[in-house]
C-alpha cells in the first residue's frame, strides 16, 4: 500500500507498463467500448429515475414500452437500475483492462453469433423455409452475426489487444 501520493502515482505508472517496461497503448476500440458502456449505464439510470419519479407521464410510458421488458416479470424501474449497474461495472472493468472481461466479451459475442446462426440454419433446413424467417429478417440476422463475429475476432486476434489487458489473478 503506497504511503504517499508519489508512491501511489509511481505504482500506477508501473501498472500501466507492460511486462517489458514499455507503455502499453490501449487500442481505441477498447476505450470506445468502455465509454459506450458508461453511456448506456447513464441512459438506463436516467430511464430508471424517470420511471420512478413520474411513472404516469407520457415520456415514462414511451420509455417503458420501447426500452423495457428485457427481463420478464421484473418492473421496468428495477430493470433499468440493474442494467445501469451492470453496464457501469463492465465499463469500469474495461477501462481497468482486466483480462477476464475480454474473455467474457469474446464468449458472449461468439455464443450470440452461433445461436443466431443456429436459428438461420434451422429455418433453412425446415420444410417451412421462409415462413418463419422472411428473407429481409434473415439478412438482418446475418449482419448481426457478422458484427458479433467481428467483435469476437477483434478481441481474440487483433494486435495489441491481448497486451492491453493485464493478466491478474
């Protein structure tokens, strides 16, 4: 534990350096994703406060109908608070660059892409092809699959991403 501010800032500087003593450059996409999480956390907090303070207002009803309902059988206000906390925690861990948050994000984006691919393949091989998933919906889902595979591949293989996340136990 550092005793004064000089020791604290020198230990902070050492933690930002890589194993070879050089400054580790944080890729822009990592920083952008962390700030996106903070933005979503702030929006969910605003929505929760809006629904809690004025639940019968037209704006609160619009917010609940549009953005609520992600968790069944949970009130929208509680749901917004849960997601505000969740996104703030994820953004904090991304800015702090813990190694396990990278693996969680890779798993979630890859699993989501595989799940949607399973739906598309099931629709294609079924006898009712095109009735469950219209062509336009299948195209939209294919774009979502490609985007999630791009995220997973970026986090797994892009140069500098693995070095930006520190290995801690």
